[in-house]
C-alpha cells in the first residue's frame, strides 16, 4: 500500500514575527532546530520511492 509522508519545516525566526517568505533563507529558532531533529528521527529508516 502506498504511503504519503508530509512534514513541515521547523519554526523559523520569521514565523515568530508573523512574516512569510519563499525567497529568503531564514534561521530556525531553537524550537525549530529541535523540531527538525525530531523530524529526522521520525523519517529515519523510511525508504522513499519518490521525493
């Protein structure tokens, strides 16, 4: 059976300031860094056919 995996990026500095961007790389907050690490642990071991 197929499985769709969706993850959102970790919290960024601009998320806290209610700013939105798609053209600028904004740093993650400490919370965002932890969220990204947790996402990596959850994704570890999953074999993807497409990305």
